[in-house]
């Protein structure tokens, strides 16, 4: 056992204990009793007392590379586990594995949060690059796309909104100003897969015609249906999400959906329309298409039982927030699609 390193390990654990709320002071006695090597780094098993006549407790400090006195931050004690010489080495190894895994999870969480903040700027942007979207709708090891259902448009207008919260409530569901021909259109999603964020839906797309978009323009709402209008009269584009979901639905169909949910609640007093109705449909979707969604389901095609009109619901990337949508135009200047960006996969390709 390296004497100088052992002293450094004891000091590291002492400092750690001093900073904790539950212990809050330096230990009365502390001693490194044995060491072990894990992945090329040395760890020290340490016994310590809170008071001079108290019991010995066990802790660990490491890992140290070579003869360095600087550890990598793996310092921990449960402050309740008594030191037992017979099991100290084995218990110390378990503690080292625990703190390493904990630190890795915390580092992963911090990295995802940083990427989430960057993604917020992407989804709130009022411009959209056609090449970025086209590069998402490919099938590679990290990216993929699939059709998720049909949408019946009967009023020449589309609503893009949070279906489970705001369509159900009849508010914050902007009707898009641009008209499209009545008909049935295919909804698609692109996904990315990464170690840090897992599987995420990146873009929801409603194909109006079978052509490639070469440019995008911000989709403006009918003013009286906008999510908000500023004091100066500026009409906001975009829509809020409060239930982690977006959708493509006919404008009048959105009203009919709200009416149907109201009726469902009257017939199912005390129940929740997601937990007690839609969750089973999402779970069924996951069973059919597990490679494109997370367990529990991220998208469905839903047919209104009263009107027989179809719409699609799609998980909104990182969940709640404020999202924009855009009309895509082909090389002839004609509308070919409607998209709502949810996650920028370029942020996650290397994660």
C-alpha cells in the first residue's frame, strides 16, 4: 500500500464527510486498511469513526493512477455501514462500483441536459434548413424513418397541436392558415438513436404530395386561433406542448376530437383519457413497431369513433415545450409537406 496515496485517500474521504449534511465534520479517527486495483486505478478501503469512542464505519476513495495523489473523484461512504475486517475488501469493491456507476449516470444526465438546451434553440427557430430535414429521412445505423398513419383532411385546414392536453381542452391548437386539398395524407417520422438520449423522434412530417422539399416556410396560424397574440398585435406561430405529444389533425376534426373526449369523460367518471384509454393503443403500436419507438409507444393513428376520421399522435421529442411547424415546397414551388422539428439529430450523432 502506497503510504502517501493512502494519506491522500483518507484526506479525500475526510473532506467529503465534512461537506455532507448528515456528517458535517471531520472524522475523529480515520485509517486506510487495504487497497485494490480496478481498471488500472488504485482504490483504498478506509475505516473511520465519528467520535473517538464510536464504532468504525467503512468508506472508499480512489481511483489513483500510478503514484499520483490526485483521485478521479470516486469517494464515498454510506455513513451507516460498519467496518468488518473480514468483508472490508469485498465491500470496498462494491462501493467503488456503485460510486463509479453513479458518477457516470450523473455525467450522462448533465450531458443530456446540455444537449437539451441546445435543442431548445433548434425547435424554436423560425427558419428551417431543407438539407437538415432531408438527411433525417434515411435509414442508417443511427437514423431511420417510417410511416405512422393516415390523416383525413376534410376542411382544407390542418391543426398541429398537443392532442392529449390542448386539443382535448379546446385551446392552444392553431389552425394553419395555408389551405391544402381535402384528402387523406400519410404521416411519417424520422428517428435518431444515441447512447445518451436513447431513441428519439426527430421530425414529424405530413406528406402532401410525393416530392422532395427544397425549402421551408414558417406555417402561420389563422390569427384568431393562434397560441398567443402579443400586445403589439404580433401573431405567434407555433404551439405549446404540455403532455409530451404533438399531432396532425383536420381543423374541424380537432373540435370533434375534443367533443368525443368530453363525452368519454362523462361516460367514464373519475378516469383519465390517456391512462384509461389511449395508453393501451400506444402500447399496441409499440408491439407492432418496436424499432421506431420507446417502450409504451411513441405514435399512433387514431380514428374518432364518432366521425370515423383519422389523425396521428406523435411523441414530441424531449417532451413539453414550444414547437414550430413549417410548410415544405418542392422545386416547382408547390407545397409537398408539413413538418414540425422536434429533435436535432446532429446534436446526438456522436453521443
